[in-house]
């Protein structure tokens, strides 16, 4: 007997608190925060991969 269990999680909640939205916008526009590409590069380095930033994220 082969049983497969599947779980899916869906959240339709929207953040409506004006203060939370303001804080998120400030964090998004902060020049000191890392971009998604930089975060991915840091992750690869943290798990020990020998990566070259320009070869992975060539534009």
C-alpha cells in the first residue's frame, strides 16, 4: 500500500496596518539592504560553494 500525503499552505491575508507597510517600504528603499542576487550569493558562499558572482548573475 503506497500512500502519498500532500500539504499545501495558502495565505490570503493582506497586511493592512499602515505602520507595517511604512516600515516595509523603508526597509525596501534602504540602500544598505542586500538585493536578492546579493542574498543568493551570500547563501551560496555560506554553504561552501565556490562561486563567481559575475558568472552566476550575468546580465
